[in-house]
């Protein structure tokens, strides 16, 4: 069952109250993604590499806390995990406000901002994994692919929504403009979700039918899928960490629009094509997706114009859209219902590691070879993901549903 399948409306009715938490979380991520590198680079005067790291700090924190969130889910159920993520996310917005107020002290401001980014990374890991497992319980295991797909719709739909709003706030010279306004809005969005989370019925941990798998067992089961996901995720890291800086370096306007284009095409692809995971299998969908993503990144690199950058961002969004659900359902199935939380958390670690490392790693390319080379390198990683996916078992469509 996927967003485009006939009975999707009944699935949506069961999962949308909890999906709103993902939408709020990723709207905040979109808000910050559009302005944090500009604040670090323009306002505080730090290098483009450090500005990229300020974005990646969120994903490094997500990387460090994914498996922790998965273990808490399997032990305590979803609601406490999601609530914790919402509260920590609200604190991240407070620290962004504090960072802006301390902008005259650049080192203090940067320190507060990085702590806030790390807290948002914690929030993302606990909210995103918690919502998926919560909704798998609400919709039933047969609808796992639909749950993951709809979660992605809200994730990148939130990014597409948040980026242009943040640009308007950041460029405003009113009392609540700039990074202060972005931080305040981030805090309010998280706080507004807490009463609804308290009203929702939580999940109960699935009974353990055998010995709890060791970390080594979990890692071995998901590693082939996770490595393919990680390689393809470098392109997403290039978009979120460096596309805004690329537009700024070329003196182009509309960086937030390019991020919104990326998110918009990501969401549209989930709506239109996610049923293909059920029909032809996750491996085939991932292969086509990575090929399109590679093409999009090469278009961004191939010609210095905002039009090409937007076309490339659109194709990158189309390509990256289905990689996570296509491979994620296959990875989760390998460890059983009682270990879904830790399996999803472990699989997601590969995404976080790739995005977290790509910000500073790709940022170091900029002063030496420039932005076009950066996007060529990201495309090369995506191509590696394509060839890694070729080595995965060719699961049948039924198995990947």
C-alpha cells in the first residue's frame, strides 16, 4: 500500500494525526536549512566549509542518536520517544534566538548555533523514527511501505515549505526578523505539537520471540542496503549544505526557491510513483532513482545558471525521493516486527552519516576546485550507490511491499 494505491485514503486517515509531527519537524529543518549557512558565512564571517558544517551538525547529531531512539521505541513505545523529540526540538529554536542575539560575539554565537543544530538533530532522529514506527502500528505491517512513503512526503514537503518562509523572515528588518524570527517560529511549531501527541494512543512494544539480536547481527543485516542508501545520500547532503552557498557565490537570487523545487519534486514523486515499490520491487526502483539523481547533480555541475541549478535540483529531488522507502522496507523486514525500531534506526544511520560527512567534506572542495566539482563528486557517490544496489538480492515485488 502506497500513497497512490486505491485504498490509500484509509491508511491516511489512520496515520495523519501522527504524521503532523513529522511535518512540523521538517518544516523547522527547512526553515533553518535556508538561513543557517548564510548566517554563519555572511553575518558571523566564517568560511563556506564551516557554514556547511553548521548544516551538517544537525545530521551528525541525528547519526549519534538514531539507534538510541530505536532502542527506546522497542522498549517503551512510540509516544515517549516522539514527545522527547518535540521538547528537544523546541529548545533548539531557543538556542537559535540566543545565537542571533549574540552575533557580535562570533565565537559564542557560533557555539550556541551549533548546540542548537545538534539538538535539532536529536529531535529529528527521535521524531522521525518514532512517527514511522507509531504509524506502522496504527496502519498495520502490510502498509509499511505506505507509512515510510507518506513520512517522506511530510519530511521533504516540510523542507519545501520551510525554506521560502525562512528566507522571507531572514530578510525582514522587523523586530522579529532575521535568525531571531526563524528561531521563534521553530520553537512555536514544536510546542504546538505537544498537546496533540499527548492525546494519541501510544504503541506497545512487540513481544520478543527470541534472543535480542546483537549490534553485529543488526549491522550485518542492514549494511548492504545502508551502504547503497548512504552513497546516494551524498547528493542530498550537497543540496542542503551547499546549494544556498552556490547561489550566493554566483550572486544569484532564489536559493530558497531551488530548495523548494527540490522538496516539491521529491514530494510529487512520492505521490505519483511510490506504488512502483510494491509493483516491481525495491531494488529496481532504487536503481532508476539513483540514475535520475546522478543526472540531476551533473546538470547542476554542468552549467553556471540558476535555471540549470533549478532543473538539477528538481531531478535530484525526483531521484532521491524513493531511495529510502525502496531500500528501507527491505532492510526492516530482515529483522522482524519486534526489532523494527532498532532496524529502522540502524538503517537511517547510513543516511545521517552520509549527510553529516558530506557538508564539511564537500565544503573543503569549494575553495580548491569550486562548486561544479563539488556536485560532480556528489554525482560520483550516487553512481557508486547505483552499482552497490546492483549487488543486492533481487527481491520480488511482493516481498518489498
